[in-house]
């Protein structure tokens, strides 16, 4: 039924509001169905538009899924880095705690040593109250007195030296503690930065997964719309058959239509006359050519309803209500159930009562079949004599 399309709409990145476009297609199809008779191509166009949206949604969903995988990998890497940093923090904290304990112990040693020094100094002070004559008198000999003096001096020096060393150790430990504190602070800052990055990645992941889910929802909605349109299409086929007081039959095979076009998906190949494959116009064009007659190239102006004017321009005779075997028969726009591009078939037999038997394509969604048309309907149609 359709002439070749010039172009297809390209799709940009679809936002969540694209669901409205799916609903819009259904709304338009419902309105059209009420406003005028419809037929195959109108439904096929809607289905193709929805399928194009589904293809786009699938691409967007796949891209989002890949992005989610990438984000999850990044989060895993950040988590691993946080684990390493946490291990370093644990080591630094242990070292910090150990230094604090050592500083406390050292402080206790300083206090104890200072106490000993204080006691020694006190003893020396008591001794200093005794005159040298008394100390000599109380000593068993001169050497005892000398030893006592030397002992006091040595003890005092050793204690003071110990205090000095312990204080120096404390200063060194406190310095190490400050260094460890700084390292610990740096490591904790690194952990916070990593946590912030992880939180950002998790937010992006949630948004990405949410967008992917939205596209999956739109895909589901579009598929439901296609199912609904196919149901309307099936009803239109049934109404079309009833409108001719006859029936479709002999749908097996391709009616001789070449396999190179019949076996390809509908509307994916252009035939030798500029028509899309498995359309009514392509079949009739081939049928006329296959019987040895001239079939002009009408690509770009070959919709079924256009064939009448095309024939007049080419000097091909046309007549209303005069069927002949081997002629093409045209239903115009909206004529007896036709859609916006009309329909054309090939007259195989003219019966004695004026009814006709035709062969055709795409009354049943891109398929071949034969059909009986009653005399009343046949008398209102236009015939082209190639």
C-alpha cells in the first residue's frame, strides 16, 4: 500500500517524559479510528514508530546499564582504597596508643626518680647538719667518712643524670606522638575524601539504575501499545473483509512474488519500481511486469491512490466499474475501509455476476492472499489497464 519513505525520524536522548509520546501515539490512533476508516498502513506506521522508540529505549537502557557497571567498578575500587587507608589508620592508631602509654610510663619514671633524688637530697641535708668532726668521730675510720661523701656525690649525679635521660626520652616520645597524630589526621582526611567520592558514586549509581528502570518501564509500555494496535489492526482486517461481502482465502505462499522481496522483512528492501517490499504496490508492480507488460518506475509517487493520476499522466487507460482480468484495481483514500494511502490489488478473475477475485499483498500485515470482492463493491472501484 505504501510508496517508499524518504526519511525516518531520528531520535534524541529520551527523557522520562517520553512516556507521554507513547501515550500520544495511542491517543492519536484512537482518535483516527473514530474519525475515519483505517487500514493496514496506518497501524503499521504506528507500530513502526513505537518499535523505533523501543529500539532507542533499548539503546539508552544498554548505555545506562554499562554506565551502572562502570560506577559499580569505581565504587569497588574506592572501597578497596578505603580498606587500605583504614588498615594504615589502624596501624597509626596502635602506634599512637603505644606512644601515649610510653609517655605515661616515662612520666611515672620521672616522678619516681625525682622522689629518689628528693630522698637523697634530704639525707644529704641531714648529713650536712653534722660537722665534719662529728662525722669523723662517728665513723670507724677516715676512709668511712670519705666513702660516705663520695657516695652522696655519686648518687646525686646518677639520679640527676637519670632524670635528664628520662626527660629527654619523654620529649622524644612526645615528638613522635605529634608526628603520628599528623599522619593519623592525614589518613583520616584521605578516608573522608574517599567516603565522599563513594557517596557521590553511589548517588550516581542510584540515579543511573533509576533511569535504566524508567527506560525498561517505557519499553514495557510501548510493547503493550503495540499489542493494542495489533488488536485494532486485526479488527480492521475483519471489518475490511466484511465490507466486501466476501472473504480472503488462499493465503499460503507468495503468489509468485520473488523470494528476494518476499523473504525479507517488510519495508526493508526497495523493489525495481521504487516500492517497499511486501507492500500492495510492490506486488502489483511485479505482477504487471511478470506478465510481460510495461511497469513504469513510480518511486516517490507510488502510493496506491496515486496510481490513478500516474496512469493518466502516462497514458495508461483507467475506468471506474469496469473490471478486466489482468487489470489493477485501486481503492482510493478512505474508500471502503482504505487508509490514508489507499490500496491496490491485481484482478485475477471477473465472475459472471460482476464480482471479482483479486490477489494482493499487505492486507494481512505484509503477507500475500486472495480475496473475493462482491459486485456492488467492485462496481465502485477504479481499474487500470496496463
